[in-house]
């Protein structure tokens, strides 16, 4: 029984190595297609529902950035593994969990309201710590997704950048999740829109506004073509997620 489990785990570890190689090659091709360098694109391995051992394997094979969605799951992993990678919070963040989040993560992708921004800054001030954040854009307009309405993004960037109530936030860029479909013709407009907002945001904030987080396992190549600088890939690296 134990030998069988060991063989399965070894096979999964081999698959992780192979998958990372494949994804990096696809990133390179997509980057070249859009006249960019693949070195400028960060691959985030999304380890939601996968154990710490899988993360260690991914890091051994070149992963430098790891994404998690839920604090209660991420906390024990980060405490166990430490700073073997940069840690990204890519899931929705509730205001009552801000203090814990800013102590664990290097970058928060899911800043989705001014209320949350105010709470992050308030908590960060008590820790005397600047928090790196991305403004989340609901580029698809889907009710099931969090994020700022595209019409409110530039106004919100200006408010946060003024620092009146947000002194301890470093606004580093934008994040979006494409529409829940396999139709690239439906996904592309959301990425194009977010890229345009990113370019305008950079004019407001400056060069430090440098991260455009778009693309997941099914659409990261398309996202790179449209300007993404960070892609969040889970199942294409680790395989199908185990049930909760």
C-alpha cells in the first residue's frame, strides 16, 4: 500500500517537472509572437489544494513565485516552507483577514474595493509595512467575479495614488480573470480592456505600476499576447485539483 502511494507521488513529481518545462516553452513562444521577452513574464504556480511537497518540487524546477487563494490553507504552507518563493494572494480577501494576509504574502492580487484598500493601509501602518497590491478588474462584467468595474478603475487608481487614506499601499498594477468560457474570441476583449486600463494607470502612478496579472491554465498564452506580465497557472502544472 505504502509502496503504491510512493510510486504515485513520484509520478506526480515527474509530471510537475515536465509540465513546467512545457509551460515555459509556451510562454516563450507566446512572448516572441507579441515581440516580447519571456524573461519579462513571471510564472506563478498556483498551489491551491496541493500539498507543500508539490510546491517544493516546483521550486526545485525553477518556480520562483507561488499563488494561493485561501488564507486558511496558505498559512500552514507558508509557515512550513518559509521564503523558498515569493508568495501571492490571488483569491478574494475579506477585510477581517487583512492583518493575517499582509503578514504572509509578498503581493496581493485581489484589491477589489476602496474599503479593502483602506483596511489594508490601516493594518499595514500598525505594522509599519508597505503592502504591494494589484487592483482587481472585473473585466468580464460577470456577477460571480470580484473586482472594480472597468469604469471605476482609473478613478480608484487616482484615489489610492493620492495616498490620503492609503499611505501604506504600493499600487503595483492590475489583475483580472478572463470570462468563464473556452471561447478565446470572448476572452480576448477582457484582456485588451485590462491592458488599456493598465497603460492609463501607468501614466497616473509611474514606472512602479509595472505588473499586469492576466491568464490562467487555459488562457495564459492569449494573455501574454495581450500584454500580461504575470500568469497564474495551477492545473497545467500540478494536475487536476483534489476535492475539498
